[in-house]
């Protein structure tokens, strides 16, 4: 029996069989408070006051939730240590020391923290590493433009950013225009108490698309390492095998800024700090992605982070102008961006293989 067999008076045709068109307990059309087929009208005098919900102190609940999350969170050092407020006397002393240290230099330090005096002070050490320790052999610097923005895309390895330092020094030392390169550095390096500020003072910039875009708009050379932490954390058995290039952020950046891509193959960083293993559970408590295990670290303490005297090769490839080929609007095409990132990765892998074969022995 269907709904059409229902008696016009509202009774079922067969009282022994319930009507399938009406659920049990559903109000009938004879109920006075139910209006079917037209808009319901509230009778006068009904629902004159609707009691409001009891007031809830959302701030108290939010603070309690934050307290519970914070109590279960793994502490991150030294970020958590910096959040703890020091006594007023120490804050005043620290502020005075900062003003004294920056006296006469506030007008030369740029928006990203690069200090030319600090850079000049560390130049002899970089020269020693470049010429004597790593014995770098650099080719293809003629592909780096003498002026205007460009994006240097390089492979990454070596636990510490020795490769970015050698790229910066090679361009400043051997390029005819003596240009400065601004490498984008992972957050893990900036969290280190001593190394982070030093890298920032000599030109390193925290890696994020906004910083890279601002630098390119100023006509700077920007070095990016699309492998990121995965590249620095490669084990010895994975040496010179490029990891995945993330989501192609550097391709979007090159398209939108109209800056050419210049692939840079770095050979030698893998042997400088060969990583045999890594510890992750302990590293999280100190704010690092991992703690490396090398032939010298942690067995020799901090001295174990010094690089081995491997022989390096730096190759700068011909520029790739993606914006001229596809236009800036191609940055919104996710499939095209991923395809271009894979093409750049394949070209860079080929350059690395060729440089590795031409170098020969790593320590001779």
C-alpha cells in the first residue's frame, strides 16, 4: 500500500496494516500545532521569550586547552629558552649590549641581517676552505648574469651548509662582477645558538617564498636548495642521488619573478661530512630534525663537525628562462609546475653525474 491509498479522512485503508507512507509517531494533519502545505504561523502569545544559552567563558576554556596541549608537547630548545623572560636588569643589559654592538653599523646591515663587516671578517676562512681545504674547481660562471635577478638551483648535502658557503664564495671570488649570492637556509640552521646568527650575518636568509621574492625584486642572486632537509640528511649509501624537489616552489618563484634558473652541480660535500646514520628521537628535544652520526661526530665532540678535506667541483649550467617559455601565469598550473621541477631535477642529476665522473678520487 502506498501513500496514494490513504483514506481522505486520515485513517488507513486497513487498520491492521500500518501505512508505509507515514512513520510511527509522525504528527497527522489534524494536529493543531502542525501546518502542512503552507508557512507555519506562530499563534499570538506563544514563544514570547526564548531563553538564551548559559554564558560560557570561552577565554577560560581556550587557556585550559592551551595549557593541556603545552603540557604534552615536546620542548624545543633553544626556542623555548628564548621565550622565558629574563629579569628586567638582564634585559636592560642585553639591550645596551645590542646597541653597542650595532653602533655605526645600523646603516650598512640590510633588511635580512647581512653585515658587510662580518662578511669581510670571515672571508679569509672561506678562502682557505675554497682554495686549500676543498680545492674547488669551478666552471660555468659565465652563465651567471652580471646584473639583475637570477635563481641558482643546487643540490644539497653535507649536514652543515658548507655547499652554500662555497657557492657564495665562488661567485664573489671568480665572477667578473664579484656579485653577492643570498642563499636560502633551512630553519634548523637558524635554531643553532652560534651558527645561526653567523650564517645570517654573512648573507644567509631564512628559506621562505616571501624572502626569496623580495630578494629577486631587488635584483639579487638567490641560491635555493629544493631538496631541503632531505638533501642534508642523506646517508652515505644515498650519496649524489637527488631527493624529490618538494612541490616545485622554486619553479613558481622563477615564473612569477621572471628570473632565469641556473642549475648548479656541487660535488664534494658528500665526502666532506659523510653521514653514516642519524638520530631523530633525541634531536626533537633540542629543536633539530636529526643529530648526524659521522666517522668523527659525536666521537670527537664539536670538532667532529669539521669537514674532511675532500676535493670539490662546482658546475654552473646554462640559464633556463621559464617565464619566457610559459609566461608568469603558468605558475598557477600545478601539473606544469611539477613537470618543470622534475625536468630541472633530471638535468641537475645529469650534471652531478658528469661532474662526479670527471672529478675522480674524492680525497686526492
